């Protein structure tokens, strides 16, 4: 598997051969919120599709030649600090993320959310589905920790039919 490469001489991080920038959950929650507040709900799907596009390309590069692509894709998600991704039920149109500090951060910053806030994770799950099944599937977040952390122990992503 292609490794994450950090060049300390210039501060450049390469993931799957692409330059990457990592931001903390505080920055990302405000960036996502600002885009939706300024440009409306259409920015929800735009952000999901951007995530899907970059993650499909990155995951294809990182999993080339790997037999157990599912495990690799789950490990990469964790390595990115996004939580614990479970793709075991992907063939049935379902995936989960536990320990999402991003979702919990949205809850603590903005209160109970009406809908799922894990747009990057949604795009990542769509990318994983495309790579693992060979088909594009429109996963949506149907349960999110940010809606009510007492009721939702994990974020759930499902294909809408
Ligand atoms: Zn979520």
C-alpha cells in the first residue's frame, strides 16, 4: 500500500501521490457551516461529491495491488482521524462510523442537528462503495451522532431507494 509521505523539509504531505492538507475538526466544522449558510442546502451535495471525487482517486491509488481493499479503506479512514469506519454491510447498502469527533464537535458547537453533518464521510463511503463493488451508489447519512449523541452511538450511511 502506498504510504502517507511527509516531507519535513517543506511541510508537504502526500497521500496516494496527492498533496494533502489536514485541518482540525474546529476549522472543518466552521468551513462546512459557512459554505451551507452562505450558499444554501445545495452545498451539502456539492461537498459530498467533492469528497467522493477526491477519495475515489486517492483510494484507487492507495489500494492498487492490495487484496483486502476493504480493510485498507477502513484503516485509511481511521488514519485520517475521522473515526472507525465499518464497511462489512456495504453490499446491503449500509455502513457505519463510530467515534466521529467531527460529528460530536458539531453537536457541541451548534447543538442538536436536524440532519447528518458528516459530508466528507458520506463522500468517502460512496468512494469506498464504488471501489469495492464497481458501482456508484448514492449513500446518505441517515443517522448522525450530531443529531443526538445520547440516541445515536454512531453515524449510519445508507443507500436511499
Ligand atoms: Zn455523522
